[in-house]
C-alpha cells in the first residue's frame, strides 16, 4: 500500500547540479558544458533559480532550467 502525502501546495521539482550538467551535455545545449562554478554563478546571478541546500549541495528548480533553455532557443531564432 502506497502512502499518500498531501502538501497543501505544489512542490517545485528540483534537480541537483550534477543532473543539470548531465542534461546540458546529453542534449548538447551548450558545448562544452559550462564549468560547475559558472553554473553556480548563474544561480547566484539569477539566470537560473536555485539554492544551496545543506549537505545536498546546489539544486536548480526544474521549471527555471526549462525556461532558461527555451530562452536560449528564442535568442538563437531571433539572431
């Protein structure tokens, strides 16, 4: 029997920074994949929404990452 949890809100999906690196590399979004420190800087500067969570490390909100990838595509089409 599965346990059902009701949060009372919709939690935002979060991806660890290593997952972001894997996705960027696998889908060749930017080649080569930016350095980890660059990705962290992008979070701190607001290009990506995320945060540092204790021992878990840096996470990026999935919806923020998707918006960022879409914005890269829109800029490429507009150029």
